[in-house]
C-alpha cells in the first residue's frame, strides 16, 4: 500500500500540530526531511520512541520538531508510522506536509488511517466506526459508549452469537455426511434451541437502540406555546446555565434553531420553534407548519402556557396538538396572579406531568430537569455492562438478522427440509458478518470512512 500523510490536528493556530504518516516508505521519507540531533539508523530506533530535531529543506531549518516512530505491526495502522509534532501554525504545517508529498507520500483520504487499521486486521468495522463516534461525541455518555465499542464489546457479543450458530451448522454438516450421527428430531431440537437463544440476544441488541439513539442523537425536544407564553425566556434560562451547550445550529429567526444541551447527563436536542399561532403572514405560516411538524417528530414536547391568563383558544389548539405525545406541561409566569389551575381537567387529560415555573425568575427549572430525568431514565443504562447499539447501520442489520431468525423458525415449524432451514441460518451469519465487516462491500466501507475527519 502507498504511504499516506495528513495533518491530523484541527485546522487553525495551536500550540502544536501533528502530521501523521503511514506506509512502507514512511521512515525513508522522514529520513529525507528530518535531521535529528542524535542521528541514528532506523534499525537502531525502536518503536514508540520520540526523536528531537529539525525539519530541513535545502539545508534551511523549516521547524523544530519531535518525531515519534511506530514500527509495523505495532502501530495504529499496523504499518510503519511516524508522527511529526510541529509548531501549530498553518504555514509551517502545510510546508512540512508539502515536503512529505514531494518526497513520495500521498495525501491521505478522510479516515484512511483507521481504514488501514481495519483492512490490516487490527480492528473490526464496529471498532472503526466507534472511532468516529468518540470524536463526534456530544456527551460523556456518548463518548463512553463509543469507547466500549472500541474495546470490542459489541464485536464480542456478535462473535458469541455467531459461535452459537456455527456450532449447530457444523453438526448439520456432519449429519449430512454421516446420517447415523444425529436423528432429524435431535437436529430440529438443536436448531430450535439455538434460534431461540440467538433471537433473544439479537432482540436485546435491537431494543438497546432505543437508548442508544437517545445517547447518540439526543432526545428531540420541541418547546411549543403561543406567542408571549415564555418560550424564549425558558430557552434562555436553560441555555444560560453552566450546563454544557455542545452544539449550536442557528437557522434564520423565523426558522427553527437547534441546540444540544445536557440535563443530568441526558442529551437533549432542543428545537426552538417559531411559535404556534394563527398567522396570515406566508413566511410565518411556513414557520408554524414547521413547528407542527417538529412537534410531531419530537421525542419530547415541552408545552408552555402563560398561567397568568385563562386558557385561550390558541392554548386549546396546542393541547389538541400534543394529545397522545410524550409531553411536559409548564405553567409559566407563576410569579403573577394565577388564572390556570394545575388541576385543570383540560390539562390533566393530556398529561399528569404539569410543572409550575417562572421563566423570568428562573423558578421551577430544576423540577423540569427532574421530570426529564424521570421520563428518560438513562441512569438505568449501565454503560459498563449493557451493550448498546448506537449506530443505525448496525440496527438495520440486526433487524434483518432477526427476520431471518424468524424465517428459519417458521420453516422449522412447517417441517421444511433441513437444507432449506440451513439457508436461512447462513443468512443470519452473513448479516452478522456485515456488522463486524467480514462480509461487507467496498462501497459500504468507503461510505463509512468518508465520514471521518482528515488525519484519523
Ligand atoms: P415567547 O414569545 O413565548 O418566546 O415569550 P417570551 O419569552 O418572549 O416572553 C414574553 C413576555 O413574557 C416577555 O415580556 C417576558 O419577559 C415575559 N415573561 C416570560 N416569562 C415570565 C415569567 O415567568 N413571569 C413574568 N412575569 N413574565 C414573564
């Protein structure tokens, strides 16, 4: 394979920058541009060593650097690798990158280092995919579930499930060659037991995606209410706290705004809606339709009402909209004389989750957080032991595999010949191989790694 190079640190000015190189010619190329203070032959330099010196071009010093050496197969990619620690300026790093290219390296594609780690068999596909999850993590929980996947927790589970299947397949093969080995009844029993166990474990994995999705994408939360109910005040209350605001996607003022926040370790993806109201303004209408759509798509709706005024027609419209949804009702402006009662039947028909707040005085916000924690009890997920599917690709494959388990079960029930049942069983194996990457097309591999950043 060619020798690849890339700037691995984020663009911009920083204390140091790292240029990463991997491939057969790595040491040859580094040797051409790096003049260490203590010169040694590459044979004398051990892996995991750092050497101090200068990057030089035409006898002129380009930068003072540290170069770390990783010798195949003990490196990230299992190939010879070097990392050049430079001063963290764009100009210097580009210059050194150019020198590497001039001396025979090729520019790495996004994720190519990790792709090589996968192709060279150091990690499987689920582990490679976890690398991108760790880098993109928006909360500690998400990072931790990524680390668990990198450690191979999911791979191990898949491997164990595959082994259950393989054990039975081997027996079937033996029985075909030596019919006296097992009676068909024994075989059918064995297959049926295996399908039961495999089905159960796959179902557990499939179900874990409910929480996995929340950990990865956040709970999609829509704040809705009529104009002046206090939506933006509430949003400010939440966002101005010390809780980490991780991402900030700003749309136009009439569009929706999305923000990630952590509430007691639960990631919420807040969607600020443009407000729900009767409107004659065309542009505004689009905003409202969008609000209704957002409310429909949301995992959680926080409906806010101005409790200093009786329920209006608009409020009743909103109540209609949120019926049968996962919802928290906030009675706002409780610092003023109250016109809406917490026990109002119209509200309690919708939900018992009714909380009094004053967005102006920041009162009752903690109660809201407690309620959210209760409703989405992620603390119950034990990230150390529970295997969590967070990746939609894995989820789809597991659902497929489950379908094949059911097909095999049905075939068994109607006494289909064993070799037909075997076809379904082999399909399950093939599905599982797609997760770990043994049987996966190049297109899918390329698609997965194209989402990586440069230098990883
Ligand atoms: P939005 O249109 O739903 O986003 O409502 P705003 O957050 O802009 O609030 C509308 C008005 O109500 C503003 O003048 C706020 O200062 C006021 N307001 C919001 N929350 C409270 C509250 O808890 N108590 C009182 N007294 N006024 C509030």
